């Protein structure tokens, strides 16, 4: 996922407030675990898509980010592997650090 915002150490409350102020109040938030490391700080945020169609929750690139990635990838890359399934909802994805 292309990061709209990435922090090298840890996201602060101020960082998170700056990100949230531009989000619609009814947009769901998903925390994506980069590792299973308990206590890992939030390190990145981006708008993406979320679906539970596969039986468990999964995040995907937002359509506009997918189009951008398609434009820069080498031939043979399969965009359908990264496309969100029908019914996916737009979410704010917060990622934990590694």
C-alpha cells in the first residue's frame, strides 16, 4: 500500500489528530498489524479499502492508488490481485510499526 503518511519512529497524538481531521466522521478505521509485536506503535496511515469477503478482514489499495500502481508496474504484474472485491468499503488504515 502506498503510504500517504509514514513515521519512522512512532505516530504521536498530534500526528493522528492531523490525519483524522481530513477524514469523514463516519469512515471506519482499521488497524493493520505489520508484525505481531505487542505494543508496536502506530507508524503509518493511508486511505484504503477493506473487505471481509475472504472470511477474514483484509485491506486493499484504494482505487486511485491501484490505478497509480498499475501505471508504474512492470508488464506481467496482475492488478486483480490487489483490487478490492465488490462490496469493499473505504477505510482509514492505520499500520503498526515493525
